[in-house]
């Protein structure tokens, strides 16, 4: 059956067993169909709307409706079906799940907020929903930079503004990683050009290892919020003897004393210039 050429949603439950679509989702699709078909929920359309809802339930849905009671109005039929087929949730349990949900590796900020909103739908937060999602974003984001940036705002920070700021930080972090990768690639290319023919393979292998270690260490340090810098290359995250093996200057050419990157032993030109200036 179609009204005005618009087809209704598939029957909610045609046969015994689990409904193929959750009741809340199916009811939302039915409401959309009613609006699109031009059927009104008041006036002369009320009996028609009630009959249309029961018809779209399917044979098994109609059987269950008949077994739980008999109601006359559309609103009563809708409420009875919602009690029978709607999700049975415990707000305390749902809120626990909401508070435990942290941003997962590889999950974008936008995806994380969408997932939080989906979880909040059954938490009965009411008018505090956006505020709860905002607080969860600040607490459970995987990026310390996002947390620090949002904590700089006033207490009246809205979810919309928080999401906008978090997306900007996320984009800046992605661009920074791209630029860092380009710097590492340029270092390797320069040293391959200046390396002796017999050492090309060794330089390439050590450069790849250094770049990977540098990336991993940078990510770990970024989450800790450190601000230390290496005295050789100026990058963060590997200051001190423990992490010197990942320095792109010290590890690309073992034992390098003086090459085109720097006029001093094992330091980038920019770092050497700063150190010579006493800055």
C-alpha cells in the first residue's frame, strides 16, 4: 500500500521472534512516512492514522497488540506499543556506560561526540545532555592538547563551541604530523645524498628505524604533555641519554662529526646557531 506514491516502512514484525529493526527506529521511520504522506494526527485523520499504524505492524505485531489489550485512540495504541516493544533501560546503568566511554584510537573527535550523543539518549539527562557530552569529551579525549585547550575556556562553554575548538586542534595535530614526516624524509634524503656508496643501505635502514621510533616516542610524549626539547635537533620527546637513539640527527649517520646539516657535531644548523647565540 502506498499513499501519494510514498511507501510505508517495512512491517515491524511479520513473524515470531526478534523484530528486525528496534522499535524506536521503526517508529521514527513511521512518523516520517506519516508526515510525507500528508496525514495529520488530529481531526478526521485520527481513526485512519490508528488503522495505518496497526496495519504496518505486520501479522505478528498485530497478534501481540491484540493479546496485551484493546485501546481505541491512536495515542493510546502508540503508548501501548511503546511499552511493549520499546527498550527497557536502567538510567543508572546507561549513565555508567556513558561515563566509561572514552575516545578510541583512530576515532575522530566528531565520531566520538556522535557516539556520546547516541549513548546519552538513554541516560535521561534531560536539558543537561549537551553539558554532560561536553564534560565527557574533555575528560575522556585521547588528546591532551584538546583537553588543555577546552579547559582554557569559561564555564559557559557550549558543546557546539567545544566541538569546533576540538576539531581545530585535531586538524592542527594532523598537519603537524604531516610536516614532521616531511622533515624526517628530507633528513634521510640529504644524508643518503652525502653518504658513501657502501653505507647507503645502512643509512636508509637506520633512518627508517629512527623515524619510526621518533614517531612512536613523540605520540607517547604528546599524550603526557611534555615540553622538553632535544639539544641536538630541537624536536620534543627525546631529551636525555635514554632517548638519544631516536634523534634524527644523531642516529641517521653513526659517528657523524660534521656534515652539511650543521657546523657542529651532531646538531641541526638552527639548533647550533641558537646555542652559539646563547639563547
